[in-house]
C-alpha cells in the first residue's frame, strides 16, 4: 500500500489593523463624559451639590446607589 504525499496546508496570516489615536480620542472623551455624568447622578445628586430640586432623580437612581455601595439614607 502506498500513500501519496499530501501538499502542505497553507497557514493563514493574521493582520491586526492599526487604529489611529485621533479616531479613538473623541469617542473616549464622549464615553468618559457620559460616565462622569452617570457617576454624578448616582453618587452626588440629592446631596450637598444637588443640581435639581426634589427627590425624582434620587428615586430613579436609588437601587443603583445601593448596588454601587453609595449610602443615601
């Protein structure tokens, strides 16, 4: 019994595209700003630096405060 020599299987090359920082920077600033605003509302609203009067925002983010470990009452 004879076996024919098999051709070697070509190995695909992986190329990772370079992403310029100039394309990422505006999105990083935007996401950082949104995260800062969300952190403000969860952590500080209805406290010493309250921007909005009333308890509406406090009630909307109440469970998030406890989940993240911020005391509120």
